[in-house]
């Protein structure tokens, strides 16, 4: 459930929004041999982006970059072609390069950035640009900085968004660069091969691979590399390239008592999960064929036109977050108008209104149904009443994970958050919400549950994404499986706060 205690204040004093900006720390390691594995581009909302906050439509950005390692950063606008970019006023250390803006170290301004283009929400993605000789640059920066290697060099990017003279939003990225401890997953010639194929030959792939297997340690002992303890988490690595990806990995062994399994996460493909049978000899080749993203039907029920348009925005934001975080799904909305009387039933009965809606035929079975009608709160109804404590949550009866209602005012990522619950990140008190786990997740996690600090909710961890695709619990599990969009054989009883050899830690991620 999201709360909206600050919205009144936001409308009255735009400068309060400034305090809501986000500070994000990204850690990256630079392999001795060349380019680092770059994380997801950071999507950034334009302007305040809280409904009712500001409706000026265009914002001026003041950007300051302190880059010791990076060559600069690039900005790409979701809804802008090269011709649109030319309409912007750009000055300082910024320039247009085709369909992107390149920013170099120093101060720059980009004025009059619209928050909507041709009726569609405009987003900016920010990605770092590296020099070709980045390992050399890092080495020399580390040796001249006086800090011990391992602490890293920090590049900083600050963006302050202005509405006229008024600063309305501030974002700060700190990129921490360190040399990679182990630049290659393979050593010597004794390796196995993982081959990952896209749907089409030559398709561009960008995947994260999670492997559980039995392997030999450098000292020669055999051990399980799998989730199951805080100290020993799954092996996770990102690979990019053109299909097929042929990845050499250390010789993996027959499974014994270990879990031997591979999960592949991709923005453009559904999550792959399958068992892998390795032999004790090197030279095994395991082939994985990725399937297209799951298209998830979602029924949006509304009474007011403004709720329909808000829902449309939130579906777009949610789909973007699901793709960017490699959940492997996209939403396909269908809009249905309710009568005012029908909305009253939901306002009064909340989750219990599911029964009445079904009776009235205002509910599509085996699909997500989201009602933009209630007041104050937002809820996914997988559990009829929110458990107050994790320990006693099992006493709470099952509701309907396909039934969600949303309040009249909210942040753009609200739908993504509630669908996180629908897909099994629950109960909120058992780490379905990550509020008390700030060290591991940060305020940018979509399942952080106060609007207070979170202008920039953008992340699901791989541990969360794994559960969204596989969850099995007494409240119906993930609706992806309940609605027949994934196979029942993928089911895993992995509550957010539990881990085992079959369940990665919730904060397992590329960090
Ligand atoms: Zn919630």
C-alpha cells in the first residue's frame, strides 16, 4: 500500500519537491582488459511528475558533471526524434549527437524540455560514456588519488530541474568505479560453454545469467554455488552481444546434492528457468533458447476520464520498469468504463467488492483487473487484509491477486508497485515492502512504500524479479502463473524474506 501524506504540501510549495529528489549510487567494476559491463540506463521523469504537482509542461535542466573516469554521459529521450532535439535550447558542455545529447564534464543547461510529447509521457534515460582506455584512466586516477585501490573513484552527476526560476526536482548520481576482482569467468582451457540464443539469428541480446551448480573451488574442493545463505549467493553475471551468445564458464560438475539450474533475465524475453545437467568433464555445451516477452492482459476499470488518462500513463511507466528491470513482461491494457454506482461499491467494500464486481460482470476472470476508483489508498487484494506482522501473516486468508484498486491521486509508479504485490511480492510485512531494508535496496526500489523520498522508483532486484515470475504461496502465488502465462512447473515457494538453494536472496542483483 502506498501512502500519500505529502501531496498536499507538494502542491502548495514546489520547493518541497526539491527535497524529494533522489541520490543514486551505482557501483561498477572495470575489467583490466577493457570495457565494463554497463548497468541499466537510469530512467528519469521530467519535472515533478506527481499528478497535481506542477502542470507547466516544460522544464529547464541545469546539469553539473564531475567526471574523472567517464568521458561523459548520454541522454536519450523516449519520445524525441532527432528533429525534436533541435527544438531544445542547449548550452555549456552539452551537444546533440544524432538522436541523443552528449554531456561532458562541467556545467550545462538544457531548456524547455516538455514532460509530454504528442500526448505521451516523456522520459529521459541517462547512461555513462566510457573512454576506450578506461582501465588505464582508472589505474592512474587510483594511484594519484592517494586512496587505497578498492575504495574506488567517484564520478558525480547532478541534475536540477527548474520550473521557471523555481527548482522542482534534483537527481544525483554517484558512479563508484573500481577494478574488477576477477575479469573473466573462465580460467585456463578447462571450461564448459553456455550458449544463449535469441528468437532470431543475429538478434541483439542483453541478458543477466544466474547459475546454480556444483563446481570446484580454486583450492580443488567441490562445493555448491547456489543461493541458500547470506554469504553464499548465486553466481550472477551480465552478457551482451549478438545471438547466439557463446559464453565460456568454469568447468561445472555433476550436481550431486547441489541445485543445478540456470535462470536468464532479459528485457526483451520472458525469464528463462531450467535445469542444467553438467558432467565432471570440461567441454559441456548447454543451449538456452529465449522466448519473447510475456504479453500480460490488464483490464483497467474507471469512471472518470482523468483516471483513464492516469491509468494509461501508469501502464506505460510500469511496462517500462518491467522491461528495464528484466521482468520479461509487458502490459497490454484494455479499458472499461464503470458507472458511478459501480465505483461506489468498490469505495465502500474495498477488496471485498471483488465478489460484487464478478456478479455484475465487471471483472474479467483469469486476468488482472485494476480499478481506478477508490479513495485514499491503493491495494492489491491477494490477501484480504494486510497482515500487521510477518509472523502471523499465515492466519490471513486469501483474497484475489487479480483484483487491485487504486486511489484518486498517486505517483506514476503506483501501478508497477501494486502489480509487484500481484506477482507475489507479499506480504508487505514479510519484505514485500523493502522499507526497513534500505542498505540492500535503497529508496529507488519500486517496492519501497512511502512516496516521501521516492521520486525515482526505478528498480526491481533480480531476487524480486525471480519471485515475480515464480512465486507460490497460500494467497495464489504470482498471477503470471495463476493466469496461465507461465508454466506451473516454474513455481517456487520463495517468500520475499526467505531464501534457500531454490530461492535467491531478495537483494540478489548485479552490484
Ligand atoms: Zn505496497
